[in-house]
């Protein structure tokens, strides 16, 4: 198949089942996997079912009658950044064609772009390189199942009085991240627990229950002056306990591979390495 024979069009409801089956088959293979959406068909069906929300941001490639590629654009128009989800395609030329068309259709909405293939997804890493994306520091994806619901907590849910300190701590620790402190503490879906030292808020964990029912840890930060006293360990354990108490079956997270302290922490709490993801960025870098 050549890119020249492709028809590229926005996917409507009528193609949803095909898109889900196509993407689920790709997501199950490490050498075709990308971040930001699930792996199993049920989760993907749920994520893609918000197709009206995606509108012309879910693009498919058709060759003859066959679906041979898909690409989703998750755009933060305020930040002017796009997270490309996919492209999943049967060859590199189709992937490039999908990205190029999407970039030309939606390019007025963003200046910064990110793609996040599994480190074993060499075809997409190659496509990204060919289009001028630059690889940043890889991240490890870890998960923990069989969460324990019992035991006592030494951390507390964030109160309105903690919000300012948590936002400041967050901005100081995670410079340039996509969710600034003020937005994080106000986010509806995000839960935050805090750890205190002598009454002062010195650490926080931000987590959520995703649409597939699993837990996800978004951020974990401890003030530099309060580190190595077990605050992070307590925050992670208590977040997992809170989720387990609600029947959440598993917790996932992503952490930069150059943060050995954080990796050691999560592994020592029973988290298991699932995959390594390589962020490929265009127009910006997070190092
Ligand atoms: C990573 C971080 C949250 C750890 O917070 P903390 O309160 O100091 O961690 P804890 O005291 O609970 O440490 C628990 C375990 O994690 C590991 N650990 C934590 N910091 C470490 C470091 N700098 N180097 C090596 N191991 C480390 C150790 O195994 C430690 O157990 P030990 O002290 O018994 O050896 C903190 O250093 C931080 O905010 N870093 C910047 C942001 C970040 O990387 N967040 C995590 C990714 S989202």
C-alpha cells in the first residue's frame, strides 16, 4: 500500500467499532503501542465513544474499503499544545500522511506537539524523527494491583487551606509541566492528599480514577527540606488505600526514568515496571 492510495477522513460514529478493533490490536503489541489511551477494547471503546468531542480530531486512513490507520489529536488550545494519540498505521508512509494531514488541518491551534510511543515502537520513533520531533528523557510506566484497603493513614485529604501551599510546591517542583499548580488544585477529577511536618504542608499526591476505573497517580512532590523522612511513601500508600477502599482494582503512574529516587520508592511499594515510553516533542522540550 502506498500513501498515495489513501483516503484520510474524520471518523464518525459509523466507524467507531472498526477504529476500536484496529487500535486495540495495535495497542496490544509493544512495537505499535502509544501512550495516552488504554490497551483493551472495552477501555478504548469508552475513550473513543466521546467521538463528538473529538470531532474532526479523530482521523482515519482508508485504503480500498480497509481501515489502515488512525490518529487522534488531543489539543489544549489554551496551552497551544497537541498530544498526538497514535498514529497507528500499517506502514510508516501512512503514519506520516496521517500526521501531515492532521497538522495542516489543525495546525492553527497549536505550536507545541508531543507523541509518546512505547520505546519498542521503533516505526513511530522513526516517523517522529523523520518529521523533526526530538526525543526527550524516557518515562517508566508502572502499575500495582491487589491494593490493600486496610491499615491507618498518616496523610490527609487536602483542605481549602492547603491549596495555596500545594499549588506553590507543585510549581516549584514540576517546572513547565502541562498542569500548573492553580489548575491542579482546582481540577474537579483530581484528588489530592497532603502530608504535614509540624503542621506545615510539606508534601502532596495528586491522583484520580480514570474512565476505565483504574487509579492513576498524576503527581507526587515533597518539599526539598522535608525529603527522606517517609512522606512520599506515606502519601502513595494512603492514596492506594483510599482507592482500594472504593474497589479500584489497580493503580498506574508514569515517572521520568531519570528520577531514580521515585522509581525506587514505587518499586519498594510493590509497583511493577510495565513499559518505557519515549516522549517525542516538536516546538518545545521538557529535557
Ligand atoms: C521523589 C520524592 C517524591 C521522594 O519524596 P520523599 O518524601 O523524600 O521520599 P521518602 O522519604 O518517602 O522515600 C521513600 C523511599 O524512596 C526512595 N528514595 C526517595 N528519595 C530518594 C533519592 N533521592 N534517592 C534514592 N532513593 C530515594 C528510597 O527507597 C526511600 O526509602 P529510604 O529513605 O528508606 O531509603 C521527592 O524526592 C520529590 O518530590 N522529588 C521531586 C519530584 C518527583 O520526582 N516526584 C516523583 C515523580 S511524580
